[in-house]
């Protein structure tokens, strides 16, 4: 972490000493062939710069968010019941990778760092993608905000449950160079009341302290654009554990976890060589985790004090050749090396070398686009070798100016993580790789201020790897479900209008899905909904803007679920709905907002045993100078 801080300070000091030039940065016009074949299923420009990336994603259609409560709880995203491990999370086009447990915690990223957040079912199908961008079942893109002018961005917030945070970002623009660097701190006491049977209790040991540092530099070199990003994150948090009946006098949990993550990534892309284009990407990452159950404070806890360090190196080369104005061919190859070390004597020291390569073709006409690819993924892991072929095809057709049709079919595979196979109390060396076949259709209609989208889909997942929490957020139970069939429908209706100085906007989303266990017809679980997959879910977003004032109403609704493949009352999670109200005022470059969260104080759980916060109030202040 100290090395990351030193590099950030060096970059900052270099930028301040550089000679200023014209503040208008050179602009680059992308080829029309650069547009994705398939459009984003959902895309958002973060308006609340104080929110977490998880908050921006959780209302996307067809998305389920697993949240273990409070500011410090783990937050992972699941798209169409494929599992969070099938969702590739990309920052600046490079994947956030975690070979240890494949869980990307979206609570570690703030929307203040990003210009857009987009979700694709399948993948973008854009030229010069890395091979990893083709590999996942879905892709979530967090695109960094690009500096447009010299400015300081300052944000502070405070609210319920002793939550306070502050962030500062500096943007600097020269003629052909853009620099952005900043820091964000967060503290939350995490003590919130919740109902437990007929008693009101207070959530304990759910506090968090975190610091995030980021530097991003962009420029032009050899006829192409390049960027470098340096990221550092440190946190110390408590794991409150699941709420269960325990002996009087003992705390629910005394578990603590400290994290130190840093990475350096960069890319260079050029399309200035006639029909040939090339892109190079790299990433070096270091992640340290210290978990301590503190059994001396809670005699009911299993003694456990572990330290892990994961290091990874990643390199990607993507090339594209335009055969003519309508056809282009891409070839990309990615190589990655992951090493995980622990301070315990385990029988295995996980080391994984992965190679991913893809051959893709794209065809573009005025109202029709098509793409197809075949991907091969191989991994050498602790003496074992895994390999898989994954094909995909997608089309986009605009028969009328107000009507768009998209369709895709795709195969994807996810390997077991290091934790899945080897470590802690969760390892299961008999786990098999998980394969998914996806089929989806999008029908989009847009006319004036009204637009609608209807998206039926079908996924078949074999040897699905399911992670179920045990007595701790750090310990899980891993198992394969032989076959899961997911049939669903996503729908979205969006409308807006202007009446003089008043602007009104509204979005309604709805998702229906049957995610059924079809592994073994002789078992009682056959034909039952898989864990944590709701049949019905949706959201409503309404916003009114008038002379710098904005009033927004946001509601999320989720039907009942089961925490296991069972219909037993012990595993039942009732339906829930929450509503937030946000009032904001913008005055020049100053903005203030008040968010009243969960205004009806609904008592609900996204993960069984982990109660979510009730009603809360947060005050946010931001300014640009």
C-alpha cells in the first residue's frame, strides 16, 4: 500500500510541476465501426456522486444484488441468475479480477469516479476488445470520468448510523494530456436497529473505515490514445455475522477483516494504421487480506486468524483488420498469472496461469449489425488443466426508425476459484467448472419522449457452483447443482416531458424469472427455484426538476425467495419493498441533497440472517471550484 501511495504522490508532484499549455485537449473521432453490435441493457450517468457503484447498479433490470448490510457489507451483483462470478466487472476496459473467491465487492467503488455505468447481457461486441471482455455471461462497465477542464471536485456527506465521508478530486487538462487524482475516506459505525421476532435489536460489529486513492493519466502517443490508472484501497471492517438465536451474554460476532488492495493498469490503442488497428492492455495487482475471528472475545467462534496475499499480472493484445467498409475481423489474446499465498500450511499453494484467445468477425450495414466469435480459455492450476471452447453470435436490426431488434446466443464458462477448491472450511476439490448457454432477445421501441424495452431470455447452466454463507461472511459452503434452467422476461418503460421550467421523468422496470433446479428428477429439490432467485422483482424511479431543484422517488420491489433449494419455512425469505426520497438543489457549481432512505422503515433481508438497515437520512454536499 505504501508503494502505491508513493507512486500516486510522485504522479501528483510531476503534474504540478509540468508546464501548462492550451487547455483544449485533442479530440479523437471514433469510426462508426467502433459502436457495439449490441446496445447496453442498462446505462446510467451517476447523478448522486456520493453513492456506491452497487447503489447505481441495483435498480438495473434483471439484476439481483447481494448485500450483507450497512456501509461495510459485501455487495456483489448477479445478472439473470447466472451468479456474480459470471459477471465481468471492468474499469476502463480492464477486468477487476479476484482468483481467490471471484467476488467483486462493488461497495469499494464510488460513483464519483465514473462518468457512466453500463450493463451488457453477453458482451459489447466492440472492435479491439480484450479476450476477457468476450468471456463472461454479462459485463458491467465502470467508465472513469474524463476531465474536461481544470477543476477541484469536493464532496462531503454525513448521516444515520454514524456515517461520514469526504472525497476530493483534482482534474487537470493540458493540450494532449489529462490528469485526474483524488482520495475518498469513509467511516460508518454501522449500528442500526432491526426486528428479531418480537424484539428490537441493534446490529453490532458492522463498522467500517476505508480510504481510497486514485490517479488516472491520459494522453496521445504514436497516433493512438493511452491511459494509466493507479488505484489504492485500504479498509478495516467488522463482520456482524448472521442473526441467529445464541446463548445470552455472548456477542453475535467479533470477526474483523482488513484489506489492502492496489493495482496499476494501462492501455494503448491506435487505429491510425489504415485498415489495421491494435490495442495493448496490462495490469499489475496486489491484494492483502487479514481475517481474525477474535475467539478470545467470542468463545462461541471457531479460532481463526489468517492472512492472504494475492498477486496477479495481466497482459492483453487485441488486433482488428477491416476487410472492407462492411466487414472486420478481430483477434485477441490475454494472458494472466495469479498466485495466492497464505500464512498457514495448506496442502496446496494455488498458482494459476490462464490463457484466453478469441477470433471474432463483425458485419455492419446502415440498419443491420452482426457479430460472431469463438473463444478458447485454458487454465493451468495446481497440476490440473481446464479448457473450454465458447462460441457466440449476436445481431442488431433497425427495421424502422423507432424500432430495434437484438438477439444473441452465447456460451460461457467459469472456473472454480482458489477458495472454492482449496482454502479454509469451504474448499471442495471435487467442484467442476460451471458452463452456461445463454439465449436472449431485445425488442426496443422509442417514439419522442417514450421508450420501451421487452427482453425474453433463456439460460441453461450446468454444474452451477453455488456459494451459501455459513456462520460467517468469510466462510462459505460450496456445491455444484447439476443443471439449472432459467427462463425470464425483463421489461422497461421510460417516459419524460417538459412543461415550461418543469421537467418530469419516470422509469418502471419489471423482471420475471423461473430459475429451476433440474439436476436429478429423483430428488425432492427437482423443479424448485434455486436459492435467492426471486420470481418477480422491479423498481420505479420518478423525478421532477424545476429551476435547480430536483425531487426523486425511488422504489425497489422484490418477491419472496428461498435461501436454499427447498420450500421449507426455515429457508423462506418474504417479499419486500423499500422507497427512497431525494431532494436536491443545484446553485451554480454547488449542489446539496438530502436522501431519506427506506422511508417506511421496511424490515427486510437480501441474504438470510443479514438484516438490512431501516429508515435513514443522509446529507450530501458537493462543489466544484
